[in-house]
C-alpha cells in the first residue's frame, strides 16, 4: 500500500468514526425522547461496532507511524481525534442505557414526546418486501409514507445517508426519520405485509 493509499484509508476511518458517533447521538436522543427500547438497543449495538472501528483506526495510525516514521505529534492528534469520537459514542450509550433501565423521563421530556411529530424508526427488509431489490430513489418513501432513510445496516456494515442509487436487500436493517404515524407503515412495507 502506498503512503497516499494508507492516508486515504485513515481518512475513510475518521469519516466512519464521525458518522457513526453522530448517528448514535441522534438515535440515543430519539430513544430517550420516545422511550424507544428498540432504538436504545441499536445504540448499544453501534457502541460495540464503534469500539471495533476505533481499535482498527488506532492500529492503522500506529502502523503508519512505525512504517513511515511520521511526526509523532501529528499521529498523536489523530489518535486523540479517535478517542474523542469514542467518548461521544460512550456518552450516547449512556443515554441509551437510561432508556433500557426503564428510568422514567423528566416531565419536560414527556411534554416533548407528546408534541413531537417526527421520530426515528427502524425495520428489517424481508424477502417478500416490495422494497427488496429496489433503489432508494425508486421507492420514494418520503412521498409515499413521509419517511427518509438515514442509514442502512447490511451485515456488519453501516451506510449513513445512503444515495438514491443504493439498492435494498433482504436482511437490511433500515433506519428512517419521519412522521410518527408512518412507523407502522414502514414496518409493513419492510416485512411485505399488505
């Protein structure tokens, strides 16, 4: 691997760390506001994913440092950036843990829940779903049921803000943001229930 390819790999890892931690925070707050244990569980899954990603990132930075004899101060800055994203991911997990432990929300949060029009929701694409093997731009969920897919988990890989040409597959876990009323409609579409 050339030096440029190695730095591109580090750049991609930083982007993945940042996107994952932002997504976790978004899910954690949604889980807290709506008392959604399913979203809280997803945050905990992502925290494990983040731990692995962070370790992989640190090892890559150290490998470059040893192989290329990079300036230690620059490498330290990268390692600290990784630690910062890990700390944010841990904070999101702590928020999700509150939901999983069943701690009653503060009255102000309860007021927010009652007034909220939007939520974050998830569903799994089944083999007989009309969404299976379709591009996101083709299914137009925003127009049909009022949701936008903000992430897709395929096996162990997360895709954040997938493009319109992203093709959904059986087993994909989709995470969407939209109107609360659309939650059941999304699950039915994903599961292939008419």
